[in-house]
């Protein structure tokens, strides 16, 4: 036999061994799947569902995050501006009514 055929046969043999090792690894992984599925099922059955209080706490935390201190300050500032504008409007209206009455009286 020539040297090139021996090298080809060695190369083919090493490729076959690698393929066999990959197949063995896949076989081991596939054999583990039913055990892993059974363990996950058991864990799900043993896990207690979250309490209603936890959902309330999550909801309250989300609300407090939305309405932060800065948002509350901005809201109070806007309300105070609106109140000042309302007072100015009422004062202007009262002044116009008083002025109109004074003009009518002569």
C-alpha cells in the first residue's frame, strides 16, 4: 500500500471516531431529557403560586414609581398656578361688574 492511501485511511478513521464520539454525546444528552422533564414537572408541582399580597405590593410599587416626588411637586405647582389664575379672573370679573354699576349710577 502506498503512503497516501494509509494517510487517507487514517484520516477517515479519525473522522469516524470523532463522529462516533459526537453521536455518543448526543445519545447521553437525549437520555437525560426525560429525567430533566420529570424534574421540571416536580419542581412546578412543588412551587407555591404567588400570594395576592405580592401582586398588590407590585402594583403599589409601580404606582409609587410613576407618581414620584418630582411628579407630585409638578402637580402641586400646576394646581397653585391654576388657583392664582382663577383668583385673578374672579377679581377682574368683580372689578368689571363694580365699574359697570358705578357707570350706570352716574
